């Protein structure tokens, strides 16, 4: 499976927009109770992604663009040999407390991303192997479904970055992958529109049915993005970014923009293949969508 590092023949072999919401790791009985006796399609969708895509591709490394991890002065990439332990979400500690995880890392690729950034004057990357560095559930909640023998890196979202910075970082990521000689899958772990119901109403809106999306305007904005992704019109999604930002996309939609930039920006034309329905999660818009690479 492994390829020789540093050959300059590395490539992105797959990319996906991935929902990471807490129902994924709740017991099935709880999910069915929340969702009128039906399971969330995002659960089986992740199993299918592993079976139908990742197992055949056998990537050396999976990179997760993690929309719960916010940085300020630079992009931060995990550079650990291994991250292992137990995870309890600070946001929802009753959801799946002390969930075990064990993720081998790819320090060489992490430091190569930082090296590529250092060759420019317009972006900054820190590769961190600090054992106390926090891990977040947009990474951890994917592991029971998608983890195989590959290495995993997580990358935070720089909260001071603009759209142009997202595009620049995506280009840095693509160049580092090219130089690495490795086969890499990028997972943009985050949702579409991301506005929750108020506290006194949210328990009435935990199901996946689209009637739970926070309002019709958010749903319409999500559905327009999905239609464009399915047709491979990434240029339209990128050009319409200022408008979509009005609907509070998760992580400012940086996870998608960085992935799209790494795949070629407006020249990227890979049509998305849905691996779940478009669903609600407490008012937010969620979907799994895979983008094949030639």
C-alpha cells in the first residue's frame, strides 16, 4: 500500500464532503427514537464509503479538514506518530463519553505541508506533535466507519483566514501531497448551512427530516449547493461563496473551499456522488458526498 515518500508523484486519489454529527455514534435504538423509527442515512453512508471507495483506493494517508478545530495565527497540522486515547466531546459529553480512538499519523507529510508553506510569503503552517494538542469529533466520530490501515492527519480551520487564504492553503496542501509521493484522500469534515434551533425548541428538531432545517431559505441555499456539487460545477460554488456565507455554513465552509482549491479550484469538475440523503441535524444541513478523482 505504501509508496516511496519524496518521489514527487503523490496525488489526491479521492475527496469527500462528510457529515460528522453526534447521531453517528449514538446507539441505534437512540437514533431510531430521535428519527421517528428510521435511521439516519449518514450512518450507513459512511459504511458504504469505506466499502465502495476507500477499500479499493487504499490511500496511504487520510487528511481531515476539521471544522471544530479553530486556530488563529496559522494553519495547524497534526504531526504525531500516533494519536490515541479516549475522547469525550466538550459540546455534548453525554453523547458518547470516553470514546476510544487510535490514529497512526504521518509526520513526514505534516512537516512537508509546513515546508511548502514556508516557501511562500502569504501563508503560515505549524506542524505540531504536542501530545497535549486537543482532538475534536469531526475527526474522531469518523473513525469507527472509515479507519483502515492508513495514516490520519487533522488540520484546523484558521479563524482569521479569508476565502483567498482558504484557496492558498488548498494549493499548499496539493503541492505537499504531490511532493510526498503518497496516495491521499481529503475529507472535508463539516456540514452545509449550520444554524441550530434555540435551546427551548431544539429537542423538538433532532430528527433528519428536512422539516427540521432551521428555515426554508437555509434549505434552498443548501439544495442549490448540492445541485452544483452533483453536476461538478465547483466553479459556481466557489464564485457564490459570499452569498452562501449568509447561511452560516459550518466552519465558514473553509473545509469545502480548501478541498476544492487542492483539487484545482474553479477548474475542478468532478461530479459529486451522494452517499447519504440531504438531512437535518438539529436544524443544520448535512450530507456525505464523494468526488471521484481520475
